[in-house]
């Protein structure tokens, strides 16, 4: 599992016309950014903000400790960490984007073991968010995932916003 769904923070989920996904840095969680985005969300009620939390995983450069991480960093080379497993995180982020673009209106307030209960397939409707109104962003390691996803997506998105990060390198 790449995303800890129980610790995802969302603002302005009702009838958005745009979506911003923001990924935290290594060892942090969505809750570390929640206050900052709460104030922004109040000023932008038409924008849905989704702050997922990375599931804990062993991280090589942290002596193998399990910490929230989007991927393992095996080594730092020339200032940028090699991104072992970043493809899985890119795929999870693409899946979250696809959900906003194509389908799934959840029954509000109903959950089962942390998962949303979705309407039956004949009741699902297009969420109607064009990819041009979706932005992925992040801080540090989350920014690296945002670059990686934004540069490799088959269908363009509206933008990439990155704070204090790097472009991940191949081995």
C-alpha cells in the first residue's frame, strides 16, 4: 500500500471545479500541512484540496526505519535521491486523479473500515473535473513524486507545484 487512506486530509469536497493534490515530504504526514491548506481552502471554496499521507515503509537512508515515505531512497547522488519504487506512487496518484476526472460520487458521511461507500455503478456520475483543472504538488519527496507524475502522465494535467524538492534520478 502506498497511501494511508485513513490519514488523508480533504477540504472543499462538495462540487469542486478544480482539484489540488499535495504530497508531504519524507517522514511527515498530511496533517503536517493541514493548517496551511485549511486557510487556503477557505479562500478557494471551488477547489478541492486532497492531502494524502504516505504509508510507512522501510527507508534505506533512514537506516531501514519504517517512516511515512512515498518511495524508498537508497542513496543520494549529486544532491538528488534515487527513487526506488516511485513508479508505484505515481500509479497511485494517477489513480486518484482518474477518480476525480471520470467517476465516483461517494455517499457523503458513510464509511466502512476507512473506505468510502460508493453509489452503485448505475448511479455513478462523471465528477466533471477536466484534467486541465487538476494540479499535483508536494514538498521535498512529495515534490519529486509530483514532478515524476506530471512529466510522465499520458494525458496532461493543469500544473505541477513543487516546494524545495528535486527531480528524481534513475539508477
